[in-house]
C-alpha cells in the first residue's frame, strides 16, 4: 500500500463490496465497478503548437485522438468485465471536444462515461490533474481504476501513482498482465530484465503498457450503441474540487518561454567516387558523432 501524502483530503471513496468479502453471505456476489481514465491528446501525426497567450497546448489547433495507451486500458477493462462481470465506466478530464474520445471508448464496449469539464481546470499540471480526477473518482465509486502508463502529449507517466496516493489505494504500475481472484489483484510488472509479480487487494489503481493486449476495433453496432449510452458531465462544484488547487495559476510547473523549431536545413549529398566512406566519416566527425 502506498503511503498517504500531505496533499490528501479526507477520503470518502464509494466502493462496491467485493466478491471475496461477501463469499459466505449467499446469493449472487456484487459486480465489480471498473473505471478507465482516458485522455484526448493531439494527433501525433500533426504539428503541435503552444498558445501565445498562456503558453499551454493549443488543443483547438489540431485533431484530437484517444491517447494510444488508454485504448489498451479500455481493452483490459472490457476483458476483466467479460471474465468477472461488472460495469466499465470511462472517466475523462478535458474540454468539450473530448466527448469524441469518450464516444470511441463507449463504442469499444464501455457502459457509461463521466466527463470532467470546467474552464477552471484549464492549464492544470499533473498534480492538479491527479487531484481533480481523484475527486471525481470518489464521486463515481470504484473497485478498480485502470489507466495507460503515460500520455503522448505530456509523457510524465506519474498520474497513476499520484492517483493511487490521493485515493489511498495500492498502485500496480506498468502491467503487461492483470489477474483478479476475489478481492486480490495480481499483475506482471514490465521491467528491463523481464517482469516482477506484484499482488495487492482491491480497490486498486493499475497502469498498463502496450504489451498487455490488442485493443478491439469498434464495430458498427458498437458505434451506434455508443450514441445511446449515458455520459454524465461533471464540473468542479459537482466533484467538490477546490479551484485553488487546479488550473494554470495553481500549477507547480510552467512554460517560461518557447520558440518555433527552426526549418530543417538541406541535407548533404555525398557522391561516392571511391572515397565515399572517407567523406561520410569526415562529415560525421565534423558533427562530433565520431
């Protein structure tokens, strides 16, 4: 179990009772409540820009897509639901256009979604984002929270651990395999030398890597069904978020200045006239590569 940090407020997490806790009570065990955190990020195939007014990412200037690693998180949640029963809720924090990301996750098979959207959240850093999402998760209730290990726009990789800390739950990160047995959760944690086996008790926060599964493509039936699935909009007041802890003004990190990347210079063509190797070596030496 991770230690509780000084930024945590009083915990009031709504969790459904777990199967193991009610194994001897008879009747049908309660279903597991899985929440998947997804993020809309700029398409990596397009040029990303910062806004000139506040130096934050200009999300309106590019097409938004589902963060790639979050698709693996959605797939894993659906696989766990298929194996153990339960319900999959998608949670995203972002501007209004992030509903496009929500709909794709719903089309993949998630049951419902919560969209945390409020102008006060604009410019939040990882600390502010983890606080806001933790507040929303307390309102939603969960047995298991699943995320991708990082996003393609920020690449901090710290949100899963921060969420677990704020929620007071175990963190199981970089999972390439997840197993649930009653109230126990086991993962294989990807490492440079292979993997570690990590075990904890539910509720818990898990982050996954791309080696864990192969995300399904939304079917036409799933796309049509997604249009009718419930999407709850939640603002800072609904989630009881202290606005002094979120937004650009509360961010612990900031962009001081930025400049556009210089245009790419023309390349050097080396014509081989018997001395091509020497010319290439000379060029590499001039650039201090060798």
